[in-house]
C-alpha cells in the first residue's frame, strides 16, 4: 500500500538529490533512524492511543473512502509545521496505462491510479510539479493492498523511469524501488476532525539510483473506515555518498473531509 504523500514525493526526492549532486551541495550527515514510537511522536502528544482488535484489511474502497472529495490536513512537524494541505481525489477518463483516478496532493504532486480486479489499487504514473518530473513505475507500484491480515506484509520490487514533465520524450534517469507494506494493527487516533478507530499501514521504501543515491523512507498511515486517511507520519533519509545527506520527519492530521457533488473529468499524461 502506497500512501499518497510518499508516492507524490518519490520523484521529487530523487530529482532533488541529483540536482544537489550536480551543484556539489553539502549537508549535515543523517542521524540514526527513528524507532516507530519516536516517529509517531511527530503527530503530537496523545494522538495515537492503545492498540485495539483488528480484522483483515479487505475493502480498501470503503476503508479509504475511495470517492471524489477533498481532505484537508494540518502539518504537525517539519518545515511546514502549522500549515494546511489539501488532497483531492477525482474520477478521470481511462488513460493509456489504465488509470481511472487522480489524486492531487497540495501543489506538489499528482498521482494517476488504477483500480485492480478483485480490489486494491496500484500507481503506474505520478507527476512531481515542483521539479516538473514525470515518473513511471514498472510494474505499477502498490498503492492500496486488499486482503492484508493483521501482521501480514507484502513486498513490491520494480523500476522507476523519470522523464521531463514538459518534454515527456526526454528521459532523465532510471532507478530501482523496493516497498515493504505491513498491516500493523488498529489504533485509536485523535485529530482536529475527531477521534477515529484507524488501521495502521507501515510502508518502508528503498530507492537506489546509479549505485550512488540511496533513499530510505518509512511511512505510517492511519485509515479510518468511511473517512479515509486520518493521520500520517514519515521519516525520510537520503544519502548521495559524500555529496548530499538529509534526514527529515513530517506528520499530518485530518482537519476536515468534503465530498464532491459530482466527479470531475480531467486530462492525464500519456506514456512516452
């Protein structure tokens, strides 16, 4: 299962590293990885409660409230702490890669998502707007996995090809990506929008580019049935040999959800 925030930032992370390497930028050495409980603290005191009984993650459409609408989140840590970010989900016409949904994350990124037969969703394509990067995942990256039982995990391995969004025929680079998704149980989560019983999905990403750039990303995402994503905590580490290192932690909590009266129909990218 690939939470929206991380999917939308994968291209940006790698592209930013490559730009930093080209400019010979230097940053502080990354600190050791945070443990799970420490990472969840970026959401704030008292947000995540004790574990509760959990059943299988059978129906992502219901649990993630997969319908046209807008979700607003308060950023709880990092450089944008205190700001509000909106995520929008919209139904679109089928693309060349079979995507029928578009998820927009603030001003940063747009995800093009395909629904799978038998349940679940995958992410074939995303656009990172800040750097005008167009990313294709092959095979499509796992986004929402149906049928996971408590404590069960799935592993994805594939390739990411990154192009210029302005000139789709211009390929910038290719990388390898591995994602391990774990259904970590159910917790009581308190947000500005209320208190929810939420399923916790932990995903760990490993991205390697040119045997030089290494990205390690840990993401905790909480989904509440009938509401969708109610909280998210992320820890990202980037290492580009001696040229660039970074270590960032971010969190966000649901403020509100607004269903749309009618689905939109928008244009989507075509394969190169």
